[in-house]
């Protein structure tokens, strides 16, 4: 009888729920989940879906002072890394001006990291000739808007 009971326990043990605490199931991973422009300080705690095991931060900069930040729960880490490194890994692609920054981690609310945005890079852009014709472009835009307003006023009703 004892052998039969031990055999039945051995068969049923793999089917038992092992992710249970004294008060019930353990909670899912929590990550900051937000999407913002022009700020690196977005933070909103969100409980992740059961399959999402990583918290990720992605920052994309298109122009000198224009960047987009996304913090999310995800199933896969966008950063390729070997298994023997620390649980936190980041990736930065920088130079010339646009860049991509991505990092992922597995602990609750760990995706608060961000790259350093250097606000003095506009000087590099200006020296390279990116901001030379500013006055002429403003005058051309004003002329274009004036012509558009006149053409709208000349339409028959």
C-alpha cells in the first residue's frame, strides 16, 4: 500500500503547482511601461503579461534634440548577449547624430536606465554646416505661407 501511494505521488508531483506562496500565486513581473518624446524620465509601473519575462528600455534619437523613449514588458530581449554576462545588458549605437539605445533586465521595475543625452552636440552640428541657412529658410517659408493664404482667399465661393 505504501509503495502504491509513493508511486501515485511520484506520478502526480510534476503536475502540482509549484509557483505558489502562502497567500496564493506569485505576481507577474512588473516593468515601467510608457512612451514619451523629449524626456527620459517616463515611468509607470505595469504588471506584465505571463509570457513577458524582460523589462526593456529603447531610446531612438533622430535629430540632435529629438528623441523617443519606450519602456515596455517583452517576451524577448532585443540585445544579443552571451549567457555568462550579468542580467543587465545595454547596447548603444552612436555617431553621427542619430542613435539607438536598448537595454533589458529581469527584475521588477528595473527598466529605469537611459543613455546620457549631450545637449552641447548642437555645436558640432552647427560647425558641420547643418544650421547655416536659417534666415533664408525662414523668409522662404513666410513667402510660401503668404502665397498659400492669398490663393485660399481667391477661390470662388
